[in-house]
């Protein structure tokens, strides 16, 4: 009996040691897959400190859409195209493998191997996604543009100006077959929530001014009307972008259309990345309507 107890004790100690060593090795491997995580956090923190949260962005109170800001916005988007496409393909594949995985009929060893492979693939994919996010943060810093202005211009150009609808452009069947049909509407409505909030910021700032200029009075009237007219899924200014803005945007039509997501993985990656809550210290998540 004593030998049996000693043997059990040795076995337990060996198992604990194996788990500890495995945990250390696993931690080091995960860390090696995301070498830019600290840099990413720093870049995003710098963006937040310099330009403030997305929700607090205030569009130009004089109602002017400056072409040089649109050019900077386009330069950042075009710089992201290749990386976004590569990560998007991997994201689609990972989602497909995760959904189709079944443990039935597999041995314990097979389950462990499969689980490790999925974890390795997921961590590798997350590392690539963080690199994409980090690159965008650095390019935005170089451009002198905050995430609020970037997302504002995306919503204005994609949803209000072009009236772009991901459900008509992308493979809706893919989202349905991967139990993600609701994400198409969810991402659109989250973009709308943010866009509306930013326009309300402009309206609030203008209403608080007692010495508004003629241009500011015109902007206040324009923004107020756009917010009142937009209902349901419609975006403010949807199909009714002011002529002066349309004149600025028209030269960028083909370039901007070329940067819009063409595949589900690209759309998921870009939407999640644009809607990250900067102030959430626990991780990345999509903000809910308030």
C-alpha cells in the first residue's frame, strides 16, 4: 500500500510538473505569435490620448468637407488592402473549421491534438489580426487622423453617399451557413449608432455657441434635418449628401469602392476593428446602443 501511495504521489507530481512546464512553454509560444501586442496597445493608447474616443469625434462645425482629409483617409485604407485580404481569408477558414468541428468518434489523443491545432491556428490568426490593427493605428498617427474621424468618413462615404449594403454585395449565404446572418445587420447598425452619435456631437456644439457664423447656422440646420429624417436602418444624409460634399467625394469614387470589403472575412475583420471600444480594459468588444 505504501509503495502504491508513493507511486501515485510521484505520478501526480510528474503530472503537475508537466502542466507547469507545458503552461510556461505555451505562454512563451503564444507570446511569440503576437510580438507586436505591446506596440499595438501603445499605438492605440496614443491615438486615444491625442484624438479622443470615436464617440466624442465632432465633425467640422462649418460644414466643410476638406479633400485633404479625404485623401489621408484614402491613403490609410489603400495601405491596408493586402493585409486585410490575407487575414480575411484565414478568418473565413478558421470560422469554417470551428463551426464544422465534431468530437464524436474521436479518441482522447485525437481530441487533444485537434484542440491544440485549433488553438494554434486561432492564436496565429489573432496575431495577424493584431498586426493589421497595429498597422492601421500607426498609419493613422502618421496621417494625423483619429479613429473617430476615420470611421466618420467611412460611414459618410460608404453608407450615406454610396448607400453601400454588405448584404447585397457579400455572400449572404456564407453568413447564413456559418450562423452569422445577424452580424450583417449588427455591424451596419453599430456603424449607424456611431455615425449618429458623432453628428449629434456637432449639433450639440453648434447649439451651445451663441455667436454662430452663417456657415455654422447652415450646418446646424443641415445636421438637424438629417438626424430628424433618418429613421430605422437609414443613415443620416443617406441618398441626400449635400452637393458640396458630393463634389469633394466624386473624384474618390473608384478608389474608395476598390477598398470596400469583397469577402465575408474582410468585412468581419474591418467591422470589428472599426467598432472596438477603446476604453474597455478587459479586451475588444462591440459597443451596444445607448
